[in-house]
């Protein structure tokens, strides 16, 4: 796991802030940001993401994966990064994992068109490797702006990479799930990634418990 100081440097450089580093320090692999996304509306933000060159992933992607769903949704689902099919189609959570996510949402009375689904990264890492810290930092402003525009009642962090990045933690999913977290005043629940559940179906009962917790917190936030 990347140390806090390295993560701080990556975020500062991703925001275009010069950071002094010792001569022998390793530079984060991220380019300076162009303009801030903090004031963009949906069309401008989507266009900004589509033309993004903030990190090296822009050189290998087929499509950016902005996110799909209701821009005013109560539920925001956040995964880690696009895979090969997501990169090809420009949509998050497609394929078998996406089908299972859709079933999970239907089980709690939601659907893909009623929630908003996004990822920590907007571009696919080569060979589906884990996102680098600097790549997540370069994309974080886009995700933060999506959260600010949506104003969700609940955030569901799906999988280890999403949960660790959102919560600034290196705990495994098993330690983070089962209880509510807070992300800037928004309740957040951690659960297993559908791809993991396909490999480990015995964990589906725990994910169902997480979904029920998220539904209760969303209802309380809406009351």
C-alpha cells in the first residue's frame, strides 16, 4: 500500500501544485491537470473526461468510462476501474459482473437506470492491473465533482480498490464492510465486488447484508 506522504504528493501534483521532492525521490507518474473540474456541469464534465490526458492511461484507452445512470440518483455505486469490455463500450460494469450487480440492485428495489454507477478510474489500466496511486489521484477530481453534482443519499463502494481509495484505508474489504462509514457527510457502505462474488458465491449472504444496511441508511438520509 502506498504510504500517506506518497499519496499526498500524488494528489498535490494531480491538482497542479508544485511539490518539492528530494533529489532521489520517485516522481508520481501523473501529468499536471489542465483546468479544475470543481465548477463544471454534467456536459462540461463529461467532455473534460472524454478528452483527458492527465495520466498515462490516456495513451492506451479505447474509450473513457464516465459513468451511467440517473444524475440525481439517491444511490451512487463506485467500483475500481474499467475492464476490457467496459473500455470497448464506454460503460461501467458490463459482462457477468455487471449482470450480477444489476441483480443485486433489483433485489433491493433499485436498477441501473435509477442509480448512478461510476469508477475510481475513468480509463482502463493495461491488463486490468490495480490502479496506481497517481492515476487515482488524477481521476479523483472528476469523481468528486460527480459526487457533488449527484448529491447521493448513499454511496456503495464495491470492492477493495474503491473502498481503500475512497476511505484512505489499507484495510481489506472484510474489515471495512458490515458497518457505515462517512464520506464528507454522505453515508458509505463497503461491499464485495461482483467479480469476487462470482468466484466466491459463499460470500453473497454478506453482500446481501451490506445492501440491506445501505438501503436502511439511504432511507434514513431521505427521511
